[in-house]
């Protein structure tokens, strides 16, 4: 005959009657689930540490939008846009795009600093997009980086005088887009695999 034992929670007073065998099965199942969760967490940490998904392990829209506000970046942006009439942000935004779109495209498994991108006049899509957004933000042009994991590509979105612009210096693409326009649903992702 199986022994029936009363198990009582010391905090709330809840109790249940179970056989010792049932209780051992419950504890064993809880242990197996716990070990499974620990294994998943450790595997996730290992994958992230090895960089197997680099550089696109960062979730969509989560790339650092710029390289920071600084006098060096601001001076560079002012220099690049010096041919524009002061206050005409559409001209300034376009001049910044033209400047960065002339940089060389090079594969980069890491995020480069502003100085590294400027010195080499090169970078991959995420670095060029961050560089362009930084230049724009430092002269008060609203800009952010938009990345897509499936496409493995990043672009810069700029808003000037109520108009949203798509700036893709790596693919040399500049166009005004609607506020609700989603670049990633309107492109052929295979086209992005062929980089210059």
C-alpha cells in the first residue's frame, strides 16, 4: 500500500495529499524543467559571446542611432554643409548623404568609431548609417538608423520640414518617403546582397 502524505505550504497554508511517488515525480519534473531553462540561457550566452550572429544579433531598430553629440562631429557636419543656405535643412541633409555615399563600402564585423570611419572614408551599411545619422543629429536634423535582420542591412531615416527621407549611403539611394512607408516591405531583399 502506498503512503499518503500531506504536503503543506508554510506560508499560505495550502495543502495537498499525495503519495510519496507522486511527489517525487513532481520534484523530478520541476528539476528537469529547471535544467532545461538553465541550458537554454547558457546556450544563448555562448552564442552571443561567440558572435555567431554578429553583426546582426542586435534586434531590428535597436542599433545605436548615432555616434554621439560632439564638437568634432558638429564641425564636420557644418563643413560638409557649408554650401547650403543656413537653415535649409533639406539641402543640409542631402549634402550629408552625398558626402557619406562617396565612402567605400567594406565589410565590418564591428561598430567603428566616428574617427575610424572618417579616417578611412569607409564602412559597412551599419557604420555608414550611424555615421550619417550622427552628422545629421549634430546639426539638429532628426535622423535615426533603421536596421533589418532578415535583409542584414541598415539605412538612415531623416525628417526635414515634415518630410521623411530614406538615405542609404551603402546602396547610394536617397528618396522622399511617406510617413507610413516601410522600406523593408517595399524592397527585394535579394537586391541588397549585391553590395558595391
